[in-house]
């Protein structure tokens, strides 16, 4: 599929999706959000894709926010619809994908950019990256899940401070606060992410999907994560991956998971 604002490349079980609007610092507009949805959906449906990497083109920005010119004149109803549709189409969609998604944060991740990174299952940043939710400086709040996912990752107090001050934190502070898992140099970022992806790909994709469902359940209102874990654990016993994994262990060999 041909895209105007992103690139999608698949190779050896890995799909890398790159937001490619460098002249706009990879800012998210409605077309880009729709294209990202399609790229993530296609990668998730592709049984050869075991891990998805999301990153930005160039060295300046992962995503430096939303394209403000698109919604500066929106009404209350239009603003609410913007957040609702965006969350459903991209941010919640990514968070609940059965295929692992790693955000390679290669520069500024601000506003919707940080929200997209937080929707990924985990994040790795270059040492040049800076992250923040500056929406209140525009008279609005984060609308793509930022007020919910940031406290889950860094704690309520730190999230309150970041959002209220509209300030940025650097990669090292993001690492110390648990917002990102690792920090590398810009040059090492993608190779480092690919190395972690290769470790993920050795394991059962079916079990990983079940783990994602279980973990996410613990953060959803009205859901009991422990109950979900019990159910998903039991379901694993009926899979070909479980049979292969346990057989390989008993035979003292590496498992060759069929992915079903």
C-alpha cells in the first residue's frame, strides 16, 4: 500500500513504520493518523510480522505533536469527536494490538507524539530525545490518552507536574521515571530496538498476545486483571504453541513455534 505521510517496511518478521513528515517535524494530522491505523492493522494481520517498530524520520523528531492548524477553529463538539475518533482509530488501537509494538523515540515526542509512544507496549529513546505534553500552553489538555497513560507510567504526581507545567523532560529523566525502558545513542537506536525485537520473536506470538491482553486488562476500569490472566493462561493450554514449547523444553531443544 502507498502512503503519503508514512513508510512501512517488513523484513524478517519485523515491520518498521516510520512517520515521514520531516518538514513538519512528523506532526500528526488526520491523514497521518488514518495511514498509521492502516499500517498497524495490516502489520497485525500479517502472520509473518512478529514485532512492530514505530519511529519518526530524521533525527529531530519522533512526532513533535499534532498539526494544530487542523483544529484551531474546532467547536466543543468537533473537539470531542477529534479525541474520540483519534483514540479509537490509533492510540487505543495500538495499545490493544496483539502484535508487540515498540516505540523508537528518535527525537522530540510532544503532545500526540508522546501519546503515540505511550500507546506502544514499551519505549526506547535516543539520548537526544525530549518528551512532554504541552497542551495546556494552548488552552487544551492531552486528548489522545495522555492524562491516563502518563500517570500509569510515571506516577500521578510526576504526570501532574509534566502536564501542568507543559514542560519537557530529557531521555535520562524519562528513563529514571520509567517512561522509557532504555536510552541509546541516535546511531544505536534502531539496531538496539531490533536486537530486543529479535529476542521477542524467539518466543510464542500466541502467548505474547495473551500476555498483552492480560496486562492491559489490569489498567481497564471494571476489569479484573487477575481473572483475565487466569482465563488467558488456561487458553494457552489449548494452543499448538504450548504443545511445541513444552515438548521442546522436555526434549532440550529450541522451540519452533507455529504461532497458533
